[in-house]
C-alpha cells in the first residue's frame, strides 16, 4: 500500500510563534485550514502524524514558557512527538530512529516556518534518502526584510522555497496530491 511507508511531519506548529514580534495573522486562516485538512486526511488514510516542537532553554520556545504546545486551533493528536533544538527535525530529536523503526521512507512536510525548519528538514531528509513531498500550502511563514533593506512578502518567500526545493529535494504538492501520492504541481 502506498501510504504504509509514509508519515506526515508537522513542524513547529506551536503557540511559541504567537509570542514573536514577527507573528502575523495575515495568512494564518488559510494555513490552519490546509494544515488541519492534511492532518485529518493523513489520519483517515492511516498515515502516522508526527508532531515536532522546537525548544530552547529560555523564552517563548522554552518548555517552561508553557507555549510549546499545538498552535490553536489545530488538532494534531500525533502518533509521536519529538523536540528539536536545531532547524532540521532530523538532528538530535530521535525522529530519524523512529522513522527507521516504523519503516517510513516517504515524508509529507508541513508546518512553520516554510523557509527555515520546513525547508531545512526537507533538504536533510532528501539527503538521507527519503522521498519528500513538500506540502507548501500547509506551511506558514512571515514577511522578512533582507540585509539590503528589501521587504519580502510571505508569498515571495514561499515561492522562493518552492523554486529551490522542487525536483531537487522534494515534490511540491497540494494537500490533496500529498494524500493521494499524486503528481507534482504543474509549472
């Protein structure tokens, strides 16, 4: 069965982000809708949902903050939960061991931030030999300003991430395509 060796990875979809100065609700409704659809669809298809939380010793990402919990209104109900301290969910978290033990060879990547932990985990997973579907519509990021003073919108950052990952490290897919194991998005 196609889904037998697949896992959905939900990266850093945690309340900690609401306590960062760059948090914006601008794209959050669409993200919540697509992320929940992916989680629900994975559960219905028998795909294990793995939740990753980023943790730091202090601040909004510390366990003591109380904000290292699922970002409301998401309902994750994960088969496994891992804490990471690096950008890649595969570094020092135990996720790689769990995936191997479960016979997982294909990952569906989703979560927060598109161009940071989601992209880094995607590249790392690809280098380790996993087949990776990057479910861009089920990722969230925020506008940023570069060193030259140019403002980049969240949409521009997502487009750049899709560009550099597509067919090099992952297939860029919609929620429906990820759950069906379907074709990549048309150019």
